[in-house]
């Protein structure tokens, strides 16, 4: 999906096993259903890129500006809306290594049961 969104600017919005197959000879994914597709302008693709960077850096203002660039309009007269949204986005965010370690610990714990 990163290729579709950031490079091609055109993506399938209905990804499920019935809409994707693997080519017999090419072994590459083949999209079958184009009923739910979207084309993205370069401005929107850049806003998505900025959104990812801002989220990774926990840059609240950058996230809010990027959301506006992808079409999510928050009420600027109600700053609490933005604060709640950011609290939700970053609710359980942890560094990647820590999240992976916790996932592996949970998996090991369930295998022992």
C-alpha cells in the first residue's frame, strides 16, 4: 500500500483475499476489483508523508496540519477536539523495539498455556 499511496498515487480501498491473487507465472500480487479505488493528488500524498513523519516524531502540530492536508478538517475554534484526537492517536504508542518485545512475550506466554 505504501507503493500505491506514496508512489503511484492510486490505491485499492477494498483489500481482502477475494480481491487479490498471486499471478501464476509472475508470483506478483494481482488486484482484481477496482470498484473502491482512489486517486491521490501529489499534495495529498505529501500530506500523508508529512503525517507519518510527524506521528513518528510525536509532533502534535505537524500531525494536525497534515490531517488538514489529507482532508480531515478539525474545528479550530475547539482546540479540545485536536487534543482529544492526539490523545487517541498516541494512546498506547511505544517505541518499536519495546512493542516487538511485548508482542513476543505475549506469544511465548500463550504458547506455555
